[in-house]
C-alpha cells in the first residue's frame, strides 16, 4: 500500500513539474520571439534607410551605421538570453540561436556597407 502511495505522489510531482516546464517554455519562447522581432525591426530600419538626395548621403550612411550597430548589439544580447534559456533547459532546441546569429551577420554586413 505504501508503494502505491509513493508512486502516486511521484506521478503527481512529475505531472506538476512538466506543467511548470511547459509554462516556462511558453514564457521563454514568447520573450525570445518578442526580442527577435525588436531586433529585426531595428535591422529593417537600417536596411530601409536611403538618402533623400545628394545632400543627404553622409547623414544616411551615419544613420545606417548607427542602426546597424544597435541591431548588432541587440542580436548579441538576444543570443546571450537565448543561451541562458537553453542552459536552463526551458527550451531545448538549439535552432533558437539561428535568428540572432543571422541578424548579427546581416547587421555586420550592413554596417560595413552603409551606402
């Protein structure tokens, strides 16, 4: 009788733990998606800027480099957050690191070629 009670208690703990892990995974995924979208928006601004005319070329290039640097810093921060979440095992797929890595690469290319 005591073994049956222990098994039920263990099953209840496992069920509660898996529900907690599911909630942590959902929250972690939501935070990462939001952070990646913010980084993607800043990167989009860096790519979408174009000069209004010949008088605006230098200012546009400066703005592109600034936004590229900001998106690169955000991509590194999101990658660090992703690595932390993967280390805690709230999310298990290493594919979460792909988005910040690609955005960091695009930010670096746009920073190098601002015009």
